[in-house]
DNA sequence: GCCAACGTTGGC
DNA sequence: GCCAACGTTGGC
């Protein structure tokens, strides 16, 4: 079982949107970066835990947690000509892009901000702080525990 | 809105 | 395969 950090722009899809999904779980789609795709496809498994990170917003940071309820499967949006995620080079038997399903787990009372993460010595090795632009990234068990500790209950 | 740090594309 | 030009991400 592993830990991950997934980024989303809250204007597009926030932790509240995930929490409000009628089925209790939502499809994490639209990943169009190969490094993120490879992690999603090859390493993210059902039952893994996920930090839901809000990016490109007023207070960027970890907003809550989710659990992976379905491992990687072909992202339907890549075949949808109306979608901004449409990819003409994808075929049904050779899909380029993948998504997973997430189920809402918890919302932090306050976002654990990027600023706070940066100011925490125990988290100085976090991938988030090393390679800011990657939208799916691994989190160590220690980092997971530490950030949960920092989140207000 | 700016810009740094990437990632992708395409000519050669 | 190199690299310049261009596009995107995401913090500020």
C-alpha cells in the first residue's frame, strides 16, 4: 500500500467536488503528462491513500485525503472529441492516457499550505518541493504521517 | 499577469 | 539525436 499526492486546481475540481460526488467516488482524469501517467498507470493501486492538493489558487496546499477505489484504466476523455482532453493519437486498444477512481476520505479544517510545508524541516525532501510541476507524485509514509499531524482535526 | 522551470515538438 | 522554439504548470 502506497501514498500519493495528486494535484488539482480547485476551480476545476476541488476536494469539495470529490466529497459531493453522488456515487461517493470520482474519476481522476485529464492527466496529460507522461511522467504522471507512468506513475498512475504502473504504481497507483486500489487501496492506496492520496493527498488531495489544491494548486493554482489563493492558498496552494494539501486540502484533504482520498482513497483509490479503482486502479488505472483507460481515460474515456481521450476519445471524446468534445473534451479538451481529446487525443487523436489514442486508440481503444492502445490508449495513451489513464485515470483512476478516488473516493473522498477527509477534508482538513484548514489547508496545509505549501508555505507551511516548505517551512517544515521534516518535509524538506518532499518531491513536491523538489519538482513542483509534477501532478502525481509519491509521498513517503513518514511524510504522510507528518502532514496528517499538521492538519487540524 | 509575470516568469522560472520544466516538457513537447519538429526541423535538421 | 540535437536543440531551438514553443507550450504548460504553478507559485507569487
